[in-house]
C-alpha cells in the first residue's frame, strides 16, 4: 500500500532541507563562500528593483582653511544607487504515481526524495555558479547578471546597474581591464600591474579567480618560489595560493564557468549577493501540484535575487592569457 501522505513527504523534505540547501549552494561556489564570509550576502524583502547604494564622488566642501575663513556648507549629492533586476530560478522535484507505488512506506519514499532533492540542490548550485560569470543574457535575458557584465572585457560601453558606462561622468563605474597577452614569462608582472590598478589604500582585491590556462601560467610561475596558502580559505574547502593579500583560486576545472584565459581581480567589499527573503532556495509553495495530464506530483525549489555591485572601479580583469 502506498503511503497516503506522499505530497507531505515531498514538500516537507524540501522544506526541512531548504536552509541546508542554501548553505550548500553558497559553500559550493568560491564567490558566494567569500561573500558569505565577509557578510556580503543580504536578503531583501521586496520592490520592483534591488537598489545598491554607491558613493560616486567626494564631498566638494572638504578643503584647507585658516583662521576665520568661511567654511562651505552647501548640500552635496555624493551618494546614488545602482539598480538591479530580480532574476528567478527554479528546479522541480518530481515523483510519479508508479514510483509512489513502488516505494511504498515512509522510509522508501523519504530515501527517494532525499536523493532527488540532492540532485536538485546540485543542479541549482551549478546553474547559479555558471550564472555568476554570465552577462545576464542567457535564457533570453532571464539569467542572473554576473561578472561578464559587472567586469566586462570592454568597460567603456554598455549599461550596468542602470548606469551608462560610456559617459565620461560615469568613469567611476568602469572596472580595470588588461587585454595584453599574458604568458608564463610575464604572468606575475601582469598580476602586479592589475593589483595596483584596483587598489586604493586598504581597498585592494581579496580574491583572484582564474580560468584553467591562466591558472596554469600562475602555478608554473610559482615553481621556483614558496607557495603560500591561506588557512582561512582552506577552511572554506577551496585550495588557494596567495598573491599580495589576495587569495587565488582555480574556478575552471570540470564544469567551471571561468573563461580559461581570464583572471578576475575582485574586491568582495563591493560585491553583494541579494536573495529575496521568501525565495532563498526554498520550496515555491507547500500546496499540492499535480500534472493535469500525468500521474505525478511536483515540488519546486526556487530562488529569486541578484548579484549586485557598489564599486566597479575596484574590480579588474585580465583577458589575454
């Protein structure tokens, strides 16, 4: 006899694991793991767009004075906001009527749903990881806007976060780009130059994400010197080396989304992952969902949110390995 409350098992399996799934998806990706470590993952509660505050100019009232000089106190418009659209993602977990009959009893069904929930979790983790490198044009423009838009190879064109980068007044919104060919002989000098371009005082890149080819040059350049690793990132489960004060990661590998010849110099202080509080990798609804023309039931794991940025000029990209 099939267990009568199969839908309860389907939905509660997802509901009970939703927090774990969110953690696992975060920990599966070095970008999200670093953002989480730095407190840069922050849910939002609603609205048509996600607004990310940015400081785009200095206060013009600041200046030197002596004695009884009059001090300027004019109003200063120095803070604005970039705006990002909300992107949605879903992965269904399905069980057929035949499978319900074949997996009679709570234990069998629970095991089956645990396995399928694990597959759904991995699927979501991989697709979001891929999306974090995208330009947001995938799936007809429905994909999350990622690094290809945040740190594009051509930084003086296009609109990102609602701000037109082609306008000279918006030069603060352009990342640092190097397109010159990178080789084993010059990889460290290229990285030194990019690190300097992205730095302002204590504001420096804290993670460098490399594709396979670039990573190969970088690792080969370290053969004659000591390799430094960071215990902090080791605790996150990712192998890394160090360049200046930044952790270097291979984010290519099997199924990796990083372009083989690229290296991203990122300052996570200015990058934010913004899931909606009611769609942070949770079941879409607890209600029963039946296929109209099939003997099956469905529960849907869903996400809504965006990857946002508040400081483009502190990010960099080397594209010519």
